[in-house]
C-alpha cells in the first residue's frame, strides 16, 4: 500500500522539475542555477524544500517572474510553507458535478473565486498542495442531493458561512490553531438535501 504523503511529495517533485525546466527555457534561470536547483529537487525530502526552489519563478502563463514573498507563512514548528501563486491568478472559475464527479487535487492553482455546483453528484476540492491566490480563496459551494468535500491544510484561516436546508453545511474540528498570515479560505453557499463539509488535514 502506497504512502499518501510520499505520493504527494513525488507529485510535487515532478511539478517543481517541470517549473524549473520552464524557467530555464525562458531565461529566468542561468544554466548553473538550473543545475543546482535540479540537483536539490532530485534529493529533497520535504514539501517546503521543494516549493522554495520555484517561489521566485512564474507559473505557466505569467510573462514575468513574481517577486519573492517576504511574508511566506510557515508553521511555528517548522512544518510546510503555504505555496502562494505570485504569477497570473484567474479571477473566477466554475466546477460542475451533475450526476457525476468533479475534483481538484494535487498541485494546482485555484482562482480567487471558485464556484462549485454538485447536483446528484459529488466534488472533492483538496487545497493541501494548491498554490493559493494572494489574499486567499473564496469557494461558493452549492449542493443539492449531492456533496462537496473541501480539504484545507492545517493552519489556514477558514471562514464558513453557509446554509444547510435538510442538509449539512459545516466545518470539521481543527487540530491546531490558524497561523497568523496564513492563506484565507472563505466557504459560503448552501446545501439542500445534501452536504458541504470543510475538513482540516496535513
């Protein structure tokens, strides 16, 4: 049985190597810098170490390299840094699951506002490896005879304000307090004969 954390690390490693290759091809990295970072990425065993290798590089679609953030959020006990998208950030997008499923997980760059519609279907939104928009993300979730499951990393600032009508709209119990300056996740909407749940995980 595979270890989910190791799988997550390897997915992030692949993403980082791809970003380094793109940065080198676009002249954001010299040959020496590229080779050094590539060597570090190959041997890195922590998410934070991998993310630090691309924090000053643009994501795909961004013409200019982002400024290196000086306020990166790091857990007080030295755990993973939250990844912030300093490149081009979509304003809004919609995810629809009608008699089907629609998920977002792994390394991805969510928009500032994500609309999620689940009708007789389900949607899983996993933000643990996401590159958060500056200022955080707003998720507008609507579930009717369906469910929306939102997973957020421990330490994020979460605000939940939704209505459960013959259903549930709720947030699970966090194991650790929010970290000052951490990304904000705002969840709003409604669940009618369905459920919208926010869960905290590392």
